[in-house]
């Protein structure tokens, strides 16, 4: 005999959660039909099982626990906890943003590097670039995507490795091509600025999503878009493509290195300069992505996601305003 | 920790960083003599590297003017200069001087240069 049960579900934070939960629960033999209501955070089940709702909730929680969801008969009182976390996350996030902008203002990143550009200079410039204002665009994007990927429990480590591999290989190869051609590709300011603005919008959306503002007020994106994201999140080429795309993101250092590569005169020297530069940026970016993964699986995960969200929103705003200034749409509001 | 103390910490952090930034940005820089006229051409000198200096310059209108942008070991954003009003957009050499012909400026129409990420800029006023 079919029985209907309504359970409360905790841990839903995105539109794609609905699809994921319905997929997983729908595969269980004791479940006849399943419908997730994200707004009410409930799951409506039809089952032939004769067990008590508590038992069913326990069995099914086992199945979706790895994805970060729990089912319960009583609504768990997590609302208050959530509320407190954001108040902890705001000072933490602001603190890191403040440190970042202080570092930019301090001028210690402006050490002049003279002489001709060798792969060694490329590496040092890469190290500096990875903590410079470029971090606002590239690092912010990496942090927001990493946190999101970890939160959605996609196989994060594999994706990060693919991203960094894609980045290293495309920098090296594109650097080589620049050196061989001796001609500018992708050094069009307008093009990079537009790309930077797109990246900053992605950061803002993901940042709001991570802090929970978007899901709280239910301004979720249409589920079509989330379906699309969910599909591409699982594709192998996505992290590779994003790694490739970072070559064209606005970053003074990257663009200077591209010019150095193209004036270097040969495929090999361009290849070496750009791969050394990408290697120099690797430690910081790897720290951001793999750090996200380890925090995301730790006990401070909610605080981490919300703090990361605040940082990403701050960096996204900085990148967005910068992009608009660079395109001549608005006048500079700040001059760090 | 309760919410009130967390809000207090937030305000404190905003206050401290805000103070540092405002103190760092104000402080009128001493007037730098970066404009010179040679053989009927006005040259405005700007240093690029970790931002532009001076951030605001004052030059004469009505005479042919050129900017001399000087870089020394600069790889950061300021070496990617764009001056939209004269259609200038170039990656400056890490070390060297770049001449930008800005024509004959009109009084009251300032010239603005920004770096490719938009966080550094400079302004040349003409009168």
C-alpha cells in the first residue's frame, strides 16, 4: 500500500539540489515517487515501506548524507545557527578583504624588476602577480568556483587538478605561439575588460549564493540555468576550459608577460616565459582551490562558505568597478 | 560569541581599514614639476609603476602636448595604459619611456589615463 510522508530536508542551498535529491532518492527501491520543495525545504515521498517515518528518514538520510543533506521528521532548528554564522562570516570576510587591499596599498608589491625578461623573471613576476590585484579577478574566480564546486560536492580535487593543468598547459602553449608569431593575440584591452566584467558578475552571483543571500530570499536563478551549470560542472572539459580562459582575464602582470613572450622571438622562449609565469602563480591559486576543498569538508564549512562569499563579493565589486572604469563607462572611484 | 560583539568587531574592522585608506589617500602630494615646454611642445611627465604619479597634473591648454610615460621595471597593471580620448592603448615596455601625442588640448577638457584593470588612473587638467 502506498503511503505518503513529508520530511524536512536540511542542506539545500541551490536549485540543483532539488534535482540531485530527487535523482538519488528516486533510485531507492522503497521510494515510489519523490518531490522536493525547495522553498519549504521539504520532501514529499510516496513509499510502500511499512516502517515508521523516523526509520525511513534514517535510511534515506544515509543515501544523501554524502551530498550534505539530511532528512528529518521534525524540522531541525538550524535557522538560528545559520543566522549567527553570517555574523561571524562578515568580520572574517572583511578582515581578509582589508588585508588584501592593504597589501596593494603598501607598495611592497611594486618592486621594480629590471633587465630582460627571462623565465626566472617570469616566475618571480608570477609569484608577485598571484598576491597582487590580479588576485581580485583570477583568485576571486578560483575561490568562488572552488567553494561552489566543493559545496555542490562535485569531485572537487579532480576538477582542481584539471583546472591547474589546463592553466599551465594553455599558458605554456599560448606563450609559445605568441613567441613564434611575434603578434598580439588576446591583448586587446576592450576584450579583456569585457571578459573581466563577465568574471566579476560570475563572482558576484556565486558570492551571494555562498553567503546564502540568494537562497534565503529565493532569488534563485531559473532552474534551466542551474541545470546547465550542473551539467557542465560534471564535464571534464569545463575546468580545463576555465584554466585556458584565465590566460585572457585582465591582469597587468599576465598581459606584460604576454608582451614579453611575443617579443621574445621564438616558440621555445615564449613557451618558457609563460610556463614559468603560470608556475609562479600556481602556489597561491592551488592554496585557494585545495584550501577551499579541505575547509568545505571540515567542521567549519558553513563559516568558510559564508566568509568566502563575502570575500568574493568584495573582490567581484572591485573587479567590476575596475572593468567599467577601464572601458571608460564610469570615472575612477578609487585609486589604490 | 553573541551577535552584538560580532557587529562591534565588524564596525571596528571597517573603521581601522577605512582610517588607513583615507589617511593614505588624502595627504596632498607636494606639487611636482612634471610639465616642461621645449621647442614649442609641452611635455607632461608621468611615472608608471604601482600606479601613476603624479595622479593629477596641471598643464597649459592650446599648445601641442605630449605625454612622456616612464616605466622602470614595471610589470603591473600601470604598464597597460589606455587613454581613451586620444585612442591610445598600449602595453608599455617594462623599462623605458613612451611618448604619447595628445594633440592640442582644450582648456577644461582633462585627459584621463587608466590601466587595463581600471584600478590605477591619472588625470591631466588643462587651463
